[in-house]
């Protein structure tokens, strides 16, 4: 299935939905890993993608769907010659996620001045090449993008 015509055509590698139940983030992670197997991602890059998918799915289940099992998290995996996109969509009950997440204050978290939670979007943003968030009337979608060409490698610093 192609999303757009021409050279930038994206094909669907996976399209599924999971109930908002604790632990289903692992199923999402494994299903995405299976879907992208033929793309030749380096092992470290694949592991970062899996971490980002699990975190985005967990955020969607917890914050977007408030762990209501009947509220599904949709996961769609698209690929073109240039990039890979994983879209994670919730039913929009919670706050709008912001892709410009600030770095958590590690010292404050360790000294219990801040809650230990709150690493999600910061972690995701540092695992992928691009993080996009869109919001509609009844849903939030977090898009995780990995470049398949070039020297870009999410998480690597000079």
C-alpha cells in the first residue's frame, strides 16, 4: 500500500491496534521490530527504535487513553526509500504531548525534588531522528522518524 505517489512513496509495513493495558507496549515494540526487519537497520538503531516505540505506546495508553482497555492505541509503520515512520495514536483524553520536551533535572529527580517520572518525550526525542506530534479533535498522534539514508544516527553525538 502506498501513501504518496512518486519517489517518496511510503508503503505500510504494519497497521495494528492494542488495548490500553499495561504490558502492551512490549507487544507494540516487538511487532514494530518484526515489521522493519527487512530494512537493514543497524542493531543499535533498531534497539533505539524499539525503546522509542515502547515509550510512545506507554504514554498513549497512560496519558491519552488513561489505561481504559476499550480505548485502543493504533500503531502504523510506514517506510519509503528515505525514511521510516512509526505513528502511535491515542484517543486524546489527556494533555497534548509536546515534542519540545525539556531535559529532566536528574539531580532534582534523584533528590526527590521532582517526581521520578517525566522522561518519556525527552527519551523518545533522543532515540529517533525526528519526533512530530499532531492533534485532532479526538486523537493525538506521535510520529517517530528514522532516516534510512545518510550518516544521521539518532542518539549519536560528536
